[in-house]
């Protein structure tokens, strides 16, 4: 097969057959699992209908990993799991262990190597995030550095079960929001605050004017004549600094060192359990970029988390807690100022007002 | 679709991209729609046009570019 | 190439308990020298508070219109190692299951032909190999292809479908998420590799309403496992839970439709009023299991903010009988998807996701276009305004 691919330069090979990577116990019990139990924040066990037990040890990863990291986890998988492992949607590594007596030694080995075991149960899950300054041209902030700073500070909540419910934090370095950022318990979003700068000459060579105009969600880009040649202008009064035009037209850069930063959003979820999936809502419109440790962002997340931990009932997600106590109290408890930016003025703005006399005084 | 028709479609697509280079970005979806109309009388389907487009790419007469959305472009050495 | 750079700001991020990405980049640089220059440039970003990547420039693999993301340094002379720093997207194994043999080989490839850095996984679910030049892309492609792996989606195409671990390791899974994810990826390889849509289109498969792949928040078509018949109750296990947990408060009172109650010690469920939210099953996994008539709800239109705002997936098909349709090679589903794509091709505009199109033309127009009847499950509630556009085809 390998030779054939090379000789003919086969394309459209397709997805690899996942059956090649399933462990014997998983193959045997595929579709026949009975229940699972969380043993501690790093370990769970899935029990099959026939009594077979599959142990999973979860370990955090920074998503961006080296070949050496990959070899480390392969060594562990070979030593304890017959070479079998998987990743989670939130970039964790999961070791799939068929022999119970391998669980503790595996965890000890990981801890010895400096890896983080945890992330199951009522914990802070690994923060899903984007590429940031490491690999993205539209980013308003770095991603990995903010995530590292937050996770260092909240580390205890990854390894110990002491929150009312699972808490999912997500990070996106611009409004493109790669990943499910906009419906997380706490979302951190890279935010621009100045309109794009137009390089008229480059624009003529690099950009298509109609698609640049069409890229704007607020119709703020109009055709214009610059030095007798076709170009565009931006209505700065209505521009919302989303960066969509820059995605389409490289001659409209929007990144701005002094004015870029991060906004904080709360109360979203994707699970349908109890309440319907919902988007996160604005808590803090802007915190300046402050590398390498972003203390303002870390403090804000800690404030939200402490208030949640204090106020929520067992099992309540951040959004369910806020719905119960009301947004006015959320702002009061956290001390975050409520500003004009918190009142929606985009497409569905009208649906977000309080059409009632219900108010907590 | 005969090889002859296929060649005609391919020449037409490559010709369009060359003619409008630097002025218009042809999105594959628009090219497929346009060619469907252009060659309607010869009974070509969307899949025929897509097959012709695939051959253009396999022979590297054109490449795919990306700026917010995908478009057809001349290879950089042209 | 391979010059060491001073990185005092990044060095700060090597401290602390959480695994350090800076350390990972350094480890990659030990194997692939060019990656030293990545550290240098990122340090500058940390100092300048702005990214230093150029926008524009092409990267690709012959006969593919997707799977590569082009990235060029703003300072190619200063950082020649990342002058070209493209990444390649690779379709993952469904459910993200791997073995050490494949992963080691991939690590070798990433160090031999690229920057020795990988993402497990990108936001959509691709494996990503980072830091290669256009000239090296073919080598990476060939090497990956020899391992039986293929390029993923990018641009205006079908993005790489993804799914949860499903029946491989979860009792909650109501259908075989990995199989359908794999089968449909195989079916739509051309749509995945050769962008021909108005914009991206994402397919995600979750085995239950917990939606571990966030399908309803980010995929144009989300499949969320559900069941039609009764929740199976093990009354002995219910009793065991009652001994250690306030089941009334934390399970029954939290039920969104209050469809369950105790009659004496016996738990009773009014299944007709159950909305399959999973809460009770999540909390009492030993006592409760989903029914036998399993399938999936299909939700449509979710997307991130750009261009016209974020959207959550909305109910399109309350119960899709996957198991039955799988016997016919997903004939019904493929018909539905084909109708949708045709409608989107015809009426959508460039960079318009299908959810935005539905928002623009209205759900009725869309339903008519794809041949589905309006049903009450599709709405939160019927209209409350009287501006009805009566049409002549009604009596």
C-alpha cells in the first residue's frame, strides 16, 4: 500500500480506519458499556455489561506539543496501556488502561515527568484555545500565554474536585472564535478597539473590493476613489472592530499594540443537561494586554470563580447560578462595573432587554 | 463528457482566471455555476465541471488561494 | 538558522505548575533548529503586544485545495527559520483514538520536515503539523499518506467532521458516532479536499445531549444522540443512590420538565414529557439508562460570530433513525445533505454560512427548498406577531 501511494501519488486516501487504534477491551465492549464512575479528578472507570473494567487516566496538554512530548506519552502508553491512548476535545491526553494495577504507577510516572493529571468531575477543564501570536495573523492577543497564566493560578481546581460543577473556560484570540468559545462558562476573547488602517496601494493589488465591502457586518465599508483609483473607506462611527475585513483583505490590518486586549464573557454552556445550550454574556468589555502573565485577566477569572464557588448550589453551572441570582447581583458580587457596552446594540439586541417588572432590589 | 469537451471547459476556466488576474477572484462555486450555464447546451452537469476543475488542479494549471474564502489563482511562478 | 534568541518574557512562562508551551517549543527546537526562530519572533510579540505574521501568501499540496494553512513571518531576514511556517491539517482517527506506533512516526515526520510542533488537535479536530515550507509540504504529505492518513479541510469546503468517543468508551452514546463520522468523511472527500462551497460547512457528532464535541455551538449540522422510548430504570440502584444523595433535590427538582417523581420508594418517569436532556442519567448512571429505540436529533446552523453574529444550532430533525439509515448507506441523510447544499449553492452568497442563509431567507423558505415539513419541534414557540404572509396554496 505504502509503495503504491508513493508510485502513483495517490490522493484522497480518506480517514484512517479507527479500528486499527482500538484496544482489545474496547473492541470487545464497543457499544456495550454499562456505566462509569469518577474515582478522582484524574481517573475514571468504565464498566462494561460483562463486568470488564476500562480505566482512563486524564492528563492536561498545552495543545501545542513537541515531538518529544508525543514520545513521552507514547512511552507511557507502551508501558501501561499496550500503546493505546486518545485525546479529548479539550486537548487532554487519555491513557486507556485495561489492568487496574497499572493505574497508580502510570499516574506516578506522569507526575514524576512533571505532567498534570486531572480534569475530570467538578473541576476546571483544560482551557481550549486558539493559536495566538504563535501562529495567527488576526490575533488580538496571545492565546497560550494567557491560558498558561490562568491555569497556573487555578491549578488546584484542575487536580482537585471542589467546584459546584464542571467549569469550562475557553480562549479565542479574535472574534473569529475558532472553537466553541462563545458558549463557555467563562470565555476570554481577544478584542480590537480601533478601526482597520487602509493601505490604499496594497489594497489595489491584493484585495477584491466587492468582497471586502461584503465582509462587514455593519455595512461600514464603502467604495471610494483614492488618487483617482478605486479603493474603499471605512465609516469609523459604525465600525465594530471585528476584523472580518482584514480576513478578506490583507491591506486592512486591525491589530494595534496599545488598543488590543481581552474581554471576559460568562454563563454559556453547550450541554443540554437541565437547561438549554446558551451563549456566554459580557462580563468585562476590555482588559489591556499585559504579557507575559496577564494579571488583570487572571484576577478577573479568579473573582468570577470565587463568587461562583461561594454562591452556586451543587450541580449548578456558572450560567445557571447567574440566572438564579440575577445579573444585577452578579455585577454587585463581582464588583465588575456595568457599562454601556453591556447593553447589546447588534442584530438581536431587542430580544435581550428585560420586558417585565421582575427586578431584585 | 468527452475529452474534447473537458478540454474546452478547462481552457475556458484557466483563460478566465488569467484574463481577470489581479482584478477579480473567482470562487470555485461561482466558476462552477458560470460554466454550468456556459455549457448547458452541451448537457454538462455540475459534477462534469467539478471533474474538469479537479484536472486543472492536478495538472497545476491553477491553484487554490484563500482570503476569508477560497478562490482560484495562477500558480506563483506565473 | 538555529540561532538562539534571548527570551526573558517567554522564560517567565516556563515557571508554574501547568505544563508550559514555551518549554514545548524549546523541546521542538532541540530537534528542529528552525523553531529557535519561532521563539525569537514570539518573544518580540510579547514585547510589542502584537502578532508578527504576514497576511496572505499561498501554501498547498498538489491537487488539494485544502488542508494547508499558509503562514509567513513579518521578519524573514531576522527569523529565516520561520520565513515560511505553514501548517498541515490531517484528518484524525475518529474519536481521537491512536496508538504509540503511529504517533511516534508522526513525531518523526514533524521533526524531519517541519518545526517539530504539533497540535492535538486544532479547534475543528484536525491533527496539525506546524512549521513547514511550501517545498517541504509535499514531503510531509507523502510521509503522512504512507501512514494511511490524509489531509483535512480548510477554506470554503466541508471541514473535517469530528465526533465524541461514542460507543467506543461511553455508555451514554445513543448511536455509533465514530462510524458515521468516518463513513461520511469517506463519502465527502471531494467536498473536503476541493473547496466549492460559499463558505465552510462543519459536521459534528455527539452521542448524547451532553454534547462533548460542542456540535450544537459550532457545526452547521449537529447530530446529537437521543432515544424515543422509555428510560430504563434499575429500582435497586435508585435505592442505593437515595442512601447517599438527595435525589429529590439534585435530580428530580432539576428536571427541566419535572417528568419524574417518587411513588413510595419507586422512581416513576413520565417519558412522554422527557426532553432527553441527560441530567438524571448523568447523576444516576448506574440506575438509569437511555431507551432502546436510539437515534439522533439533527440541529442546523450553528456558527461563530463572523460575519453576522454567533448562532446556536436549531432543531431540524427531532429523530433521525441512524441505525436504519446506516443499513441503506445513509441514503436518506445523504439526500437531505445534498438538498441543503444545493439550496445553499443556489441562494447563499460568498462567506454566508447556512445558518445565516436560513436567517436571511426564513426557515419556511429553507424547509420548502430542502423538502421538509414544518413541525412544532422546530420552534421555541409559535409566532406571537400577526404579520402573516398568507399564500395562495393554502385553502
